[in-house]
C-alpha cells in the first residue's frame, strides 16, 4: 500500500462512526461523579481546585469505559491514584527544566511499556502523563501540590463510590462476552448449512475465556449463569463442524444433508436463545419447531455412522446449554460437566499482579518489540513536544505533548487515525465551546455545569468513534479553562495550533522510528504453524492413548494455537494497512498461507470431535503420525522464517505406514489425517518459491501497485488488491 492510499484509509478510519450500543446510564453516573467534585470544590475552595478535582474524576471515569474484566471501582481508584502521583512528582521536578524533562521522559517511557500489560493499562498510563503536564502549572508550593494531588485522587474515589452505590450491569461485560461467544457459534451453525467448510473466528471464544478468569473475591459473587456455557460452546463448535463436513459427517447430498441442515438451523436457534437469556437475565425461549427438530428418532433417523454420533452429541450439548442458562436465571447454581466446572480460571489480585506486570514488561524490553519501540517514541515525542512548545510565543505549551501522548499507539494505523480524529474533534469542540463562552460571559458556576454536560456527552459517545468523543472532550477543557478565569482568546487558537503540532510530531515519530508488522509476517506465520502442529499432534495422541492427561494436553495445545492465530491475524491486519513493501512474504502469499493453516486447524478440530473415551479402542498408528506432524511442522516453522521450502517427508511416511497396517484405527480418523496432509501441501505451495520466483513476485507486486495508482488517478475502477 502506498503512503497516499494509507493516509486515505487513516482519514476514513479516524472519522468512521462505529455502530455500538450506547450506555447512557453509565455515562450519566460517570458525569455525576464529575459534578460531585466540581460543585463542592467551587463552593469550598477555588476554581483551580475544582479544575484539579474535575481532571481526576473525568480521567478516572474515562478509564472505567475501557475494556477490562476487573471491577470498575478498582480501575477508577487506580486511575485516580496514578493521576495524583504523577501530578505531585511532576511538581517536585518542575522547578528545573532539565530535571522535569528527564522525569517526563522516564514517565512517558514507563507509560509506553504499560502496553505490555494490555491496552487498558497503556491508555490509563498515558493519561497520567497528561496530568503531569497540565497540573504542574496550578500549584505554587509543595503543600499546594500535595493538596491538588489529593483532590485529584478524590475524583477517582468519587467515581468508585458511585460505582459501588449504583451498580449498573455489574457483570454486564462478562455477560456480553459469554453471550457473544454463544452467538458466534450460532452464526457458525447457520453458515455451515450453506457452506460445510465455512471458517470460524475463535476470537469471541478467546474473549469469553479471558472474561471467565476472575479473582477469588469475584468468584464468590459471580452469577451462576456465567460458570458453564463457555465450556459447552467450546465443545459444540467441533461437533457442528463434524456434522456438516461431507468427508466425515453428513453426505454431500440427499436426505442426510437435508437433515443435517435442519439440525444446524435448530442448533443456531437454541444457541441464540441461550445467548439472549445470558445477556438479558431472562428465561430462554426456544420455538417448539426447533425443539421438535432436535429429537433423534431411533427408528427413522436418516443420519448414520459418524454423522449420527455427531447429531446425538449435539443434541446432548444443546440441552446442557439450555439447562445452565435457565438455572442461572432461576438462581440455582448449575454444575457443568467436565473439568471446566471443577474450578474457576484464576486472575491475579491487584496485590499479586506486580510480578505478572514485571514479567510482561521484561519480555518486551528488546529492540524489535513494538511495545518497546512505542515507549521510546512516546518518551522522545513528549519531551521534544514540550521543548518546542515552550519556545513558541504561545501559552499553554503542554497541549502539544498531551496531544502526542494521547494519540500515540504501538501501531501505525491507530496512531495516524487518532491524530486525524483528534484534530478534527478538537476543531469542532473548541469552535462550539468558544461560541458558548463568548455568549454567556464569565461565570464559573455556569462553566462548571457546562463542563459536566460536556463530560457526560463525551462518555455517551466514547465508543462510537474517537473524533466524536474528542469533540466533547475539547469543549470540556474549554469550559474548565473558562471556569478558571482563562480568557478564550488566549486558549482557543493556542489549543488548535498546539494540537496540530502534537499530532504532527506523533505521526512523524512513527516514520522516523517505526515498528512495521509487514517484515514480521513470516515469523508470525511460523509461530502459528508450529502451534497448530502441536495441537494436531496432541489430538492424535488422544487417539493413541485416550487418558485425562492427554485431553488436558490437547486443551492446552488448542489454546496456544488460538493465541498464535490471534497474533498472526493482528499482524496481518496491520500489515495490510501499512505503506511498506512486502519483505519475504507478499500479502497475497500470506493470504494463501493463512487459508491453508485455517484448513489444517479445521482438520485437527474435526479429529478432536471424534476423540474416543478412556475405554474405547486405541489407534496405535496415531502416535507415529503425531510425532511426524510435530517434528515436520516444527522444522517447517524454521524453514518459513528463513524463507526455505517446507518438507513433509515424515508425515508422508507415517501415513503410508498407517495404510499398510491392517485394521489399525477408524477410517474416519484416517480421512481427517488426509485432510491435514492436504492443508500442509497447500501451505507449502503458498510459501515455497525459488529465487527466480521471488524476483518475479516482487516485480508483480510493483506492477500491482502501479496499476492501483493508475486506477485511482483516472477513476477507471477499483484498485486491485495487493501491495
């Protein structure tokens, strides 16, 4: 993708309205927290203290809207404490420019490294840098600085108290995550009716698993309905695929295929009903027609063999899903079967989180890490922006580094999109608020009320797009400045110019010191290939020795495979938006390799759906194939990283040996192993190239880029994909 096309995508992304469910009650409660601290501070103290209190309450409230599974009151308290600490430490170093710049660089670097823990930690840490830049201009002594820090922390306490007294969908995010997982499996069932090899995105299941991890205190108060359905959704997915697949399930045509479509449609209806029940906390309602379809007639059932087994297993799992959903609504604690019901997924408490954070940060302390490079960019831009703004004949120079810090993200696309969105939103918000300030005249109480209204509107649209939230945020800042007695003529032009400067510095920093994902695609693909190989080998070993330990190994390998796939998908999506020429793996080759690996993982999933019980017949040949698969995929991962052609010699030998062994194993398992071999061959075709082919491929990529530019220039048609 060229820079021109990339910037066009950035502008469209930054100004896009995201379709999401608004949460006005949450916005109202959070805005009330801002009002709770502004009013008393204006009445008992001064506008300056009111501004500090508003900063703490507003930032702490905004932190509670981030995607996190910890209690919101803990997030509010943590954000308030971080803001207070950064304010006080910043004032202590503000007396000398060199000392403050050193502190700012170290603090900004630490805020950038916070992304190693997660996006919520990174965003909250960035707000503490902004707090340090703004509030050091308010106090006049160490005592006053300590007072302002306390007032800021009080804003976080106010938000936490409101969350405690007025809980709104306390477990709402967890319910939504679980319901989304069930709805995703329902959608998968519907797509399988028309496409028996339809792909499935496991991210909703991964999100539901992340949401299911709770602290011991959360486990004691978690609603019963959140205990079991996730594990059932995990087990239903391979059964659906096994039923729909024409190679190992229902026949491609005829009454068996029609019956499979009926069962898949009824399964989708049941899963949607369970999802609605969990999301809303209401009883599950399933249509009588779907219930009738799910009855297995022992005498007249048209499905036979593995398809019949899959259908019976599907009906059993759907019944468990409905039972758990209904039990959760009635308040009885369900007892989901399987090992997942034995104990909850543990999330470390805040006090035990420190070693986890240290370990995550230590893993990212390397030059090729996107998080480390983001931290370096953040530290450099914050200090450089502060220095440049201090030299300009403008006041409020802190706006430039604040704009940079708040828009910068570890990847190119989001950084540029947020920079554009912040500039557009700031212009709109400042223009709107300035007109109101001029019309109303100086009145601290009126401006305080308008600041609360602006905060509430910002919270309301916070998930619809950064530009629209930033519009009301800019108005909120203008009203706070007006409340503090700042003349609008001194603030509005400066804010616009310095915001533009900060956004430009953030965008330039990514050009000077980028962290492109395009060169990392071969490594990400290799990681996914190796993880998929371990998963397929673990499934095969469960056939050779079907024990509980083998099933646990298979589960761990599946989770590792999903994590590797998610890392690949994130890198691939970012690479498609980067203005960088492909190196080692073109985007077209990456897409073909991705489809091949999806097919390989799907074949392993089909095999998982038929894993025998502990007392079933063993398949000794599966152990040899498992060893061959694990060895060949591990070596192929090395070959992909080093741009060599992978080889599947061990897998071919194991499959030939399986054929020669008379009566060794199920023919269904043998067909699934053949599907895996076919997917590996497709992968080898996608990534294997001679030096001449690599040169030709690079030339073709350049031709596609030129054709795309020509198409954009004359408007003759859509630009071809690639580049």
